């Protein structure tokens, strides 16, 4: 679930809602969560039936599909994880560079390299640290998702520092639910 609520969803949610509307955006995200949930449930079913070796996902795939086909899908899985990791790191670096006001491609590349080296250090530290950091990241993603939902319907007035419902947001929200949109 952490991969579903990763950088792609957070960087492109505004674009998704702007092009499809609030209702269709919620439907699309719900379909993504449903597909991920079905994948997780099928993985749980396979792991209960087969013994999970020290190879993790790779050993589970090869025990279910056999050595040749499992190796092929394992290579595709590794390639997909590499591409996804590069995409997540680059998206994170672009967000941080925009936040810091750095509009240079070399700033994005430098931040990406620093994050990649940090992730390498975490992986070299061992699985125990990865599990600890996954729980922290899941908590941060849950808080940021809640912030996105609350921020969609409220407006923060810097003078009063109290969230109030903004009329424009309410009108836009009701407009995107109409069939004419």
C-alpha cells in the first residue's frame, strides 16, 4: 500500500482531479486500491499454500510457476522495481527542489543522488531498519493523505489561523459532481 500512495499519486493528484473531476478521481484511485488489494490477497493465498524461502517474492514466484517461468517473471519484477525506484527518487527530488526554490536540473540530480545513497545506506544496515522505517513512512503517508483530504475542503486564513470552508472550493466541488462537467 505504501507504493500505491507514493510519489506518483501525490504529484499527479491535482492533475487527475483537474482532468476527471472529484468523483471520477475518487473512482480511479479506488480502482487502483482494489487492484492492489486483490494482488495482496492473492499473494497471501500463495504464501499460505507454499513455503516462502529466503528469496522473498522471487522464491514465491518460482515455486508457483516453476524455475524457468518464475525466473522470467522475476527478472521483469526486478526491472519494474528499478524503474519504480528511479521514478520515486526523481519525483521526490523534484518536489524538494521546487520547495527549496532550486530550478536547476543539476539540483534535482544532486538531490536524487543524495537520496539514492541514503537508501543504499538503509539497505546495507539490514532488514530490521527497513521494517522500522516502513512503519514510519506508512504513518507519514497516512497523515499526508488526511492533510490532502482536509485541505481539499478547507481554507487556511493566515490572519486567523483557523480552517474555514471556502465558498470557491465548495462551488468547484459541486460543479465537478454535475453531469455537465
